[in-house]
C-alpha cells in the first residue's frame, strides 16, 4: 500500500448550503435517534458491533449512529448533488464494477470542539468483506488530519481540505481523525460502497443501503 492508493477529487460544491443542510440533518438525527446513545441501546450481539462500538467510543453521535440512517435519503439538493459526484468518482476508481452490483451507505460526521473520530475499522477488518470502497467528502474540516495505518506497515497522515473527496479500496486499514480544536463544527460525510452479495451474506442491516446507479 502507498499514497497512490488514495484517489482525490474536487467537486466545487456550495459550502454555505452544505453547512445549512448539515445542521438540519444533525438536528433530525438527534430528534429521532439520540435516545439510542443516551440509553446505551446499541446492538452488541454480533462481534463486529462490539468491536466498532468500542472503537467509536467518544466519537460524535452522528458517527456512532451511522447504522440507523443513510444521509443520501435526506431530501436536500446539496445531498443529491453530492451523491451524483461521489458515484461519478466511484465509477472512475472501482476496478470491480463490471462484475458486481454496488450499494452505498453514507453518514455525517458532525464533530464538536474537543471531539475526535477514534481509530476504527470498516468492512474488511470487521467482517472480512472484499471489493469494498470507503469515501469521505470534507465540508468543513480545516485544519484537521486523518491518520491511516495499513497492514503492510504503510502509514499516512492526510491534511484534510474542504471540498475534497477521498476514496480508496478498503483493504483493512485502521484510521481516525485528531481532536477538533475549532469552535465551529467539523463536518465530513463518509460512505461505503459495497457489493450487493456482501450485504446478502453479512449480518449488516439492509434497510439503510441504496443501490448505486452507475
């Protein structure tokens, strides 16, 4: 693994509109799902759920609750435009799209001052799933760093830049962000692109996934 594993895109999306819509989305997540966090009702009957819950201890609620919603189902123009751009980028980097039907699930990381997104795994290490991709769009993330560590020993600390989208194949890395030091919220949107057959044989819920229209 090396720095070329990451593909970076600039979308030119409207940050001001994104900030408004992100606040609306965060409010809806809190209204509908905050009790799950407050009452510690996260499911833990699968080992991957226990591992991820432990890894995300101290993360923003919107991140910890990511299994309960898909950001691409929120009816905002900014989200619709982001979906189109992310799918277009995915088509350019995915080496398997001719063989698989992909689905996508996305969530918002709405980070307050003093919060971090602790180092955590995604599909490859949590469930042994191959041919999956991880993407993150940075809305308001300057200055911050996302640190990656791969099994082959390669590490990278990437300086996050607003209006950039980073996508790469999930080969089992662990990554996280540093503690946010600014008064305004740090906002990013993360997503996973997963082959449909992985969803069919895995314990992950299907109800928050939507098909990728290639």
